[in-house]
């Protein structure tokens, strides 16, 4: 299972920018074609349900599970 901190780590490693912080972190990323991606991350270390996880990957991060894993496992600074 994945946690909200995994999503935050993904955003930081993949070049997303933090644009707002309340009781959640809000990240966005402008893609080369001009498309804007946005994600809202809860400030807790709780696990994300399987159904919600699939929705986050597909609708907000717009990456496959394999791409998410590759970015999470990438050494810092690469």
C-alpha cells in the first residue's frame, strides 16, 4: 500500500512545484505541451486505499504504476 508521503516524494523527485499549503500540500506541473497537472496531498502518513490510489495515478499524476515506482526509486538528484 502507498501513503500520502509517497505521493509527496514522487512530486518532489519528478519536478512538481508546491504552489499552496494549508492542511494539505498542493502541487502542480506544467507539461511540455502546456498541459497542467495538479494533485492535492494530505499532510499525514496514512495509507491510501487501493481504489483511491488508482484514481490518483490516472487522474492527478497521470502516470502508470511502473513509472511512479521508477521515479520513487530514482536516486536523489537524478
